[in-house]
């Protein structure tokens, strides 16, 4: 029952935000501000975590592949891992933890301090003023965050692989041989869905905050947990769907 | 100027009745104070009148329009004629005083940015806060926040102004200036006002009529003098406390 209510409410919220966006009923200035806050400001932390993950991945992969004569596959394996899976997912998790939490906390604080009621009293629908700009900003910025995640992860892998005897040219040649533009696009397609999920869940949790400061903390925690769970679960289904789609195009 | 009629309004949360068939009438340009103890249902009643809460039963008519069956979009139209001064001001903390006060007209594009700036300056002067346009809410004291909250509520030129505990948490001197401001606002703009409060001295200073709410029901309505002479023990206990 709770799950059905949650799905219903978030779907309605997403629908309302989409309808307002289509009709141009949102603040462009606020959307740009949110693109900076949710996307641009998240890029350094996304790059750091992805570079570290890329290095660790290369540490294990290069070690094994070089030992068995497969050093020509190191770059391609790391690139495919990031383009298809690690880049989008890690970027999503970091944006959910950083920006999704901030959105839930900000909107939650506005609820408990009656600022949402103040918006309604001035005949400014909270969905129009708060939700639509955040949803648009997150959807637009997530592919860019995913791209930076891919680049940082592959770069981290390149640096680590070079310490295991894989040359830079062999690493890059392996990427060119094994990875395609379609792999990049599949990963970036996932980030669009992650962006929508993060923004809608965070706004929904914020708007449903109850019971003062404790409620704000609880809403923030719920937002991060739900976003991360949805990212991982939906990633499974998206991976199946996207590989099915590309197989049917071949 | 607006006219307000509250008829048989009840509101329940789960099985608990918070408002029990409240009847109220507020005439044009009148200041009606609703007094009662904490938890008696005052703020809930105010939020019902503002359309922020939908009553379980009854009707609330503002200028002849029943707002209870209205959708949120229809309420948005009516709320342009209603201002609410929140207990803790509810100023947008990321916006300056200027942006807070001018928020409504700018969002609805009813005035040019220059005209809004002029309006904000004049409203802030009216509430005794000139020159504070660039300040942030965090830099304001409780009394200053309430004044800015009043200026913001006035920006859409409402006919009905609702005050939620306007003097709570303020020292007696500042509370007195807020009282004066409520009366001045009515006198200057002719707005109909509903003030929810448990501050007895303040209520008797500003109200044309007073309604006593107890346990979700209006138990007596009259002029301040009539309530002072009330024979109801609950009213007496509150007034004489």
C-alpha cells in the first residue's frame, strides 16, 4: 500500500512537472541556478570518485590480463565498464547523495518553516516554482555528469594500467577496438532516467516532510536511500532493455 | 475590502475532531480576533480560511465564493485577494527583503520590475522598515520579520488579511507596534482582518469583535467589552488569566 502510494504520488509529481515544463511555466533563471548547483558543482566529486574507481579497477584487471597475455584488452575493458555501467551509476549515486539530499533538505526546511504555505498563499504553485526547475536541471545535467564520470574513470584506469606495463598507445588502441559510440550513448541514456528519478524522489520526500527538524533529517535520509536503491534496481532493467534494443537494431 | 462567512466548518485528522462546526462572520473592514488557548484550533481555522487546509464539512465564503469545493488552481485565483501573515513570518530565507516583498507581483508579472521596486519601497516604509531591501531574513529580528511578512502579504493588495499569532514571541513594546500596524493597515487600506491570537492585551487593543474558540468550537462572540462581561466560565478564565 505504501509502495503503491509512493509510486502514484511520484508519478503525479513527475507528470505535473513535465506538463509545466512543456507549457514553459517555469523559471529559466531558477533552472539555470539549479543546473549549476546540482550538476556543475557535483562534477569535481564525481570525477574524483570515478578516477579512484577507475584506478582500482585497472589495478586488478591489468594485473590479471598482463599475466595471461591480454594486455591489449585492458583499456577496452575499463572503458566498456565505465561507459556502460560505472560512469552512469557512480555519477547517479554521487548526484543523489550530494544534490538529491540538498534538494530534500531545502524543500523539507521550507515545509516546516511554512515557506511552502507562503508560496501557495501567493498563488505560486510549489511544483512550478520548486519542482519543475529541479527536475529539468537534473535531467539536463546528468548526461554531462556521466560524461565527466566516464572520462575520469578511464583516465584513472590509464594511469594505473601504465604502472602495470600497459602502454598509453596500447590502452587507447584497445578502447578504439572494443568500445563504440553506441556504448557511450547507452550509458548516457541511463543518466537521463537517473536524473529524473533523483529530482522527483528528492522533491517528493522534501514536500512530504513532517515533524520539524527531525522530519527534515528523516526526509533527507529517505531521499538518498530511495534514490540509490532506484538507481541500482532500474540500472538492471535499463541494461537489459538497452542491450535488447541495440541487438534488435543490429 | 472583503467579506468572510464561515458556516458549520469541521475539520478532523484521523478520528480527532479539531474544528467542530465553527460559524463566523467577518464584515467588510472589520478586525475580528479569534482567541483561545494553544491547541484550541485557532491556527487550523485560519488555514481553512486561507484555503491551505480543506475542511471535512461546512462552507467558507470569501466575497460570496465558497472556497471549500475549489481546486488548487481555483484557489490560486481567490488567494490573490487573501494575505496571510505567518506566525514566524515564513520569509524565503534565500531571498532578500526586497525579493521577498516583491515576490508575488514579480511571479505574476502584474507589474514591471521598476514598479515592483517602487511598491516594495513604499510597503517597507509603511511597515516602518525603510532601507532594509538588501537585507536577508537571517539578519532580521523577530519583530522585523513580522513587519516584512506583513509587507509581503500586502504586496498583492488583498481585501482580506489573516494574521497568525502576530505578537507571539515579541517583547511588549514591539508587540504594541505590531498592534498599531494592524490597525493602521486596516484604517489606511480598508482590509478586512482576522487575527488569531492568545495575547489578551493585544486582542482587546485592536479588535472590533472577538470570538472565543475552545476545543474546536466557537463558544462566544462579541465586542471586547461584551467578552469582558461574559458569564461563561471558560471565557472568564481566559480573559482574567
